[in-house]
C-alpha cells in the first residue's frame, strides 16, 4: 500500500511525511514497548505498591521471586519488570520506613 501511494500519489506522501516529522505527544512504538521501572512514573508507583505489600502485610522479601507473583504482575502490567529482591531490601522498603518515620 505504501508503494502504491509513493508511486501514484507522491504529493500526498510528501505532505503526510512532513506532518509526521513534527513533534507529537504520542510515543513511538519503541518507546511504548520499552518499560523501565526506574524511568516510568507508573513503574515507580507499582514498585512502591509492592514495597507497601511487603512491609505492611509482613511478607518475606523472597515473595518477589515467586513465579506466581511474577505471573500476577505480568497479568496486571505486562511490560513491567519487577526489580530484584535486593532493591526492596536496600532501597524501597527502607525509603518507605524513613517516609513513615518522618510523618
């Protein structure tokens, strides 16, 4: 279909590419499929929620290594990559503790 437009409607294809090159608020496919917990606001919220789950429900840290827990998170947000257990033990839960202590 693209070849048809390039061959038989060159004016339309040049104007279409000119409008596409402007900045848009919609992410590209690569940007949409790339998801990093540290770079995304949504990823940070999910990681914080997992830290709250661990801390407030007195769950062991290794719950984040269970296959069923990974399955649950992949079902909820398929592009989310759960941080390793060390992130929760050294960063996420202590930050939650310090935040609660400061209040």
